[in-house]
C-alpha cells in the first residue's frame, strides 16, 4: 500500500467510530460558519464515497443507505456504467446550452421518454434541471394549451420549493413558512389517504369528495390542470385507494383539464413499474420526471401529448442548464441499466421483502400502524399507543437510533410520523436484511 492509498472500504455495514466521527464533527464546525442554517441534513456524518446500497463516510464508517438521495440513485450512486458515460461525455463536451447550439443526446433522451412514459400517443418532451422547474413548466403548458389559469393540487402534496410549487405543496412548516404570498389561482382538494379516511371509503368515493370540492370552489370550466403524485412522497408515501386516480383522470378528460402526473419520486422503476401511473392504467396528459432519471446528475423533464406540448410558442421553454449533455449521457446510461437489469422487477422484489419484514414488525409493535407503498417505495406510519394520533417524536427517535447503528433511515409525512424506505434498486438482499434487523433492534429498544 502506498503512503497515499486508503484501506479498502467495507462492503457491509461497518461502524468504527461514533456517528458523527471526529472528521465529520470538524466538517460540521466548518459548515456552521459558511452554510446557511436553512439547509438541513438528516445525517450528521459526511459522505465521501459509495458502493451499491452503502455510504462510506470520512471517518471510515460504512452505512446502509435506505434513502437513495431522496429517491435519486435508484441505479446506485456510483454506478460504473453511469460514471463511464459521464467521463466519456465530459471529455468531449460539458456544455453548450441546447438553446444556443443543440446536440444529439438531448434528442436521444426525449426519444426514450416518448417510448417509456404511459400511452401510445405521439409525444414531445422538454428537458430541464430540477423537479420543481419541471412542475412549473407543466403548469405553463397546461395554461397555454387550455387557455385557463386555475391549477388544482391535492392535500398532502409536495411538488417543490419554488414559489409556484410551494403553492402546490400542502405542508407549511418547514417548506412554506415565511415565504408567501404564493402564486395565485392554485386550489387544494382532499386526497385519498386510506389510513386516515373514513373506514370503508373507496377510491371512487374519495375522488367524488375531492371533485365536489373542486366544482364548488373552482368550477370545472376554469381548471387548466389537476397535478397529482400517483404515490404521494413527502406527504407520507400515501397510495390512493384503487379507483381514485382513474376517476380524477376521467373528470379531467370530461372537463377539458389536463391530468398531470408528478412522477418525480415514483418514476423510473421505483414502484415496480416504469411509472406509478401504470398501476391503475392511467395515461396522463403530462408526465413530470426528475430524481432517478440520470443516476444522480441534475436532469428533469416534462413529457406529454404532442399537441399540448406544442401549444407553447417557440422560445417559451428555456433554461441555461436544461438537458445538459453530461446529464443526458448519465440519463441514457441509467435507463439502459434499468431496462437491461429489469430494475422494475427488482423493485417489486424489494417491496415484497419490505412488506413481509415490516408487516411482521408492525404485528408486534402497535406503534407501527400501517405499512404501505408500492415496490421499493414503502412507508410505515407511526402512531401513539392505542390511537391513530401521529407520533413524529417516536419516528424521529427510531430514525436516529438506526443512523447511530449505521442505517440511514429518513422520515416523511404531513405529520412527520412516517418512516420512509427508498433503497437503491441495486441494493443486495443481504444489506436490506441487515438494515431491517437493525430497525427491529431499535424498535425493541424504543418501544419495548
């Protein structure tokens, strides 16, 4: 070993210091003097490298990653094929701005999106940089195509942190507090939240409840778009009751509004299908994607019916970095990995493992009130004993205890009481099993 070489990193969970270790603590001190306090981090350890399903910190600890960069690194956060594509592209061309001088990779990604997104109709796409930017552009498209201005979102929704997307986002703290006023003519209707809806409420009934509110508050003739997460992410990994999404989609078709599927977190094999809309055979007018599309590089898109996308005048879309060639190369490599490795099938397998293990854990601990999700997008709702009152404090304690033992587990939910499981789709079974063993130990310690 040379003087500069580092020891080989563990390919299993391996904790050699307290978390955070001394080097991470030093970085934390530096951070406090230069990074704005509004930037949060769930983990106190600082990461310097990764392996499939693992994070290696600056102190030599190796943690199992159940967060995947908030659903970004589905193909792994150091996938060799993606890294190779990035290196090759960067050696030839890092940027020109497609608006100034175009390049083939942008077209290649749009062709893939036309093939992969639901529906056999002719499609067009625009490439952007972030999920929030893509949602904003979807709203622009809907308003241009329909000539209407009203936009409808669901309770418990999360669509981003820009001014318009904060208006669509339901939760106030910490996302919206002190940042208003927000973009006008945005309206909110009830979602389908099976655990907290009246017992026995069907998806069709939940949709009728929502649509009655929509008709009463807005009027169908004024609606440009209904923006929906097919599985609500930040709101608590909420899977709507069967029939809810198709009923909303039919209403949109009947009233000339666009059904916009925000597949930013649920897309690209995460739920066991290429897109979560497919589980209920819903074909959106517009599909918004980001996160897992490019293996960790910033890229997003809006893909939709050709006549709707082309309602926007030439020059109406833009953004200096949208569809950057390096990000496009990463996206093409990531999509190949998803297709060739059947990562949708892998997500279904991971989901089966999670539901069996977490279901057994919930049967022993009443605080784990519901296990829900699709594929490798699974949440566990934590409540107080003998009630359905959300217990955000216990959820946070469980997540912190797991992190101290080397498992990065995050929380979510309107009430902050949902444990969220977003493992990489290439995580080995042994690591997933070890992470769930750690969770079980922490539940025994904290709940009894």
